[in-house]
C-alpha cells in the first residue's frame, strides 16, 4: 500500500531508532552506501530508510534528487542483495521523498554484502560481532549438516566424489593449488572435516552406499518414471543412496532418456525445445538436497511423467519461507552443506536456483514452477514441460541476448503476466519503465486508465499484428465514433455517462469523459443537465442548437 502523507509525518515525528533511518540526500546518495544501510537495517529487524528529510527533530522535508528512477534503483538492490527491497517515491508539496522499505532478515540468517555483516552504530556502520552472528545463526537451532557423525571415517567417503568436488572448486576459484590438496586438506578447508571428524554434510555429498546405509539412510533419492496417472508400480524406478556427487549426472541422464522435443519454426530454421530443461531439473535437485530436513526419515522422490516432473523433499519450507516469497527470501536449512555447494559453484548462497527455474520456464513459454502443493511436512515442486506459446518464446528471443541478460527475474515475470493478461502487482509495475525503454512493452491510455501490453514492433516481427490490435483495443478516433453512433441511436433521450462507459468497457471513466469532451469541442455532441440528471446527446438533438 502506498505511503500516505499522514504516515510519513508520523515517521518524521518518531525518534530515529532501530527501524528508521533519515538522510537529507538533497542532491544524491551513494548507491553502495544505500546497500550497506539496507544490510544493517535488515539485520536489526528491518525498517525504512527515508531520503529527503532532515535527520534531527523537528524533522522537515527538504526534498531529494537522489535515485531519480526508483524502479532502476530497486532492480540494482535486487542484483546486489538478491532480495526485493521496495523503493517508493512520494511527491509532497515540500519536495520529493524517497522511502526504501527494508524487510526483516529471516530467523537464523544475517544479511551481508561482500562478506561484511553490518549493523548501525550512532551515525555510522560497524560489523556485527562474532557473538552476535553466532546468536543469529543459532535462532533456528543447530545446523544438522555441520554436526559430526560419531563413528564415520574418511574411508566412508568416495574418493571419486571428493575428486569431482576438488576439480569444481579449483575451476570456480581459478586456483590450481586446490588440485594438489589432499582429501583431508580439501575437506578441512571446506569445513566438512572438523577436528578430524566427518560432518553429515560430507556424508551427504561424498558418502559411499554402505556408509549412508549405516549412518544416514534418509540421504536417498528415489527416481520413478510413470507413463500415466494410474496407481501401481512405476514403469522405471531407481534408488540412489550415495553421495550427491556420485549420482547428480546419472539422475539427469535418466530424466533425459524420455525428454521429448517440442519444435517451432523460426524463419528457415526449426528450433527445438526440450520438455525438461536441464538447468531447471538440476536446480530442483540441488534445492531438494541442500534444503530438505534430514531429521525426517523420508527420501527425496523425483517422479517423471511424460510432460511434467515432480520433486518431493521431506520437511516443509525453512522458517520464514513460503511459496509467495521464495523468490525474495533465502534461509538455508543446512548452512554447511549449502556453503560447500557454493564453494564449488553448484549453487549460489544468494539462493538464485529458484530464480533460474522461473526464468527458464518463462523463456521457454512454460507454466511457472509450482510449489502450491507443499505442506508443513514436505515441499512439493512441480515443473510443467509443455510449451504453451511458441509465439511468446519467439517474442522473448527477439529482444536479443544482451537485453535478456540485463533482465532480473521480475522483468521476465512482468512479461509473463502481460502475455497471460494478468493484472500487474505493484512490485511488477515498477519494472515497466525499463521494459518500455528496451522496446518490449508499451503503454495505452493515461492516468488510472493506463494499460500495458507487449510491443507492437515485436508482434509485427512475429506476424501477429491482429493479436496486437485485439490486445490494444480500438484506437482513439474509433472509440469516439462508437460513442457518437450510440448517441445517434438514443436520439433526443441521450445517455448518461454510466451508459456510455458500457460502450467502451476497457476505458476508465476519465478516459470516456475525455473522449466526450473532444466530441463536444468538435460540436458533435452536447451535454444537457447537471450532476445526476446530466446526459449526453448528439448535437442535432440539442434544443439549444435547434433554436
């Protein structure tokens, strides 16, 4: 909900405390300083950074010229922090105010930028102490993956799995020295071996079949292929009870065995789209392994159908995570495990895996990933494989790879909403200016009646001008002609504004009024009466004109 002038005044009257930060920023405010303050404020429970006001009471609005494109600033914050931080512009009589709404960190987590965990101290920022960080990370209980497994030995880990981890880590960090580390050294450096003892994270990543059967049997993935919805035995079933690095490629190979191609024509060429996208499938598996609750006894299940894939992992979402905020919030349940996977480049600590699944689905014209069937005891992810609209796929690709690389997940979501004729929530409306700038979207109408649609140029390139015309609606002059024609049929009785709005249901009340005023200025219609008795008539039926 937009901030009211009254609410702003209430904040101005409050003391600057744990959830409010005031800055004059008359001309500018450093973007990287803003990032630091967002990190600090989130770690202190969230709040608001208000630019364009004096920082000492009695506070007054002085106006700010900083960040003249709030949508772009919000996109920049998301790029740096991987979290949605709304940036709101409020225009007052005294000047322009910018309000940055910083969400609260989730339990068991702390925000950081470049490894710096910050908090406020007086007028400045300082690092959180080790004690403060330990207390934050302990809020949701101990990290199971960081606990050591009594009795487990180095021989319980598969050497080839450790070798694959070592190679990935060296390649990601461009550190050839890592290739010469012994198994003990690399496990110690990754904090998977603590005081010579094997952690559960090490078993999950590198454990042999025998070791997991003895120490952690629930660290298992079960694959099933079902050709239909019928109950009964699966057509194909395989159980993987060994370290992740021993089966991660095998499971994708199994999915890819039954991965039909869907095609569309692009000029002289035929383009193939796989039903199951490799990036999305691998990210779904990584999320299941990294974020499931290993205190539950069940296995991860991957069920493949001809046109969809379902991944079911034990334990509900981590604290604070829901299907509605999963793109904005990250709270790794198994921090040590997630850190190890991040070291070798398989996942991002910032939680970009789900974002990649969303972007891939949109670019391939498929339904969005669906977490809606999840419950308190399990997370259910459904990836639909059917391409709904090859025209939309072509539309997206015509924007060009350079432009697409500059998009955030929310830019892709905005295009998807427009393609599906869904109303845009506020956090997607903020992406519209950037999409208009690159020629992907255009606006129709003004003020409260403004609408947005995919651009005419791209529809023309796709040979779909008729679709564009249908979505855009009738042009200005045609709308005026329709109003005039209706008034002709109404004769001397005319029609009130409410009736004329029925003629153009896609236009706002103000839009219809503007059209009528233009017709009136052209002496084509007249307005008789006032207020509730007012009605519009064709000019030839105006008694005043007849006289």
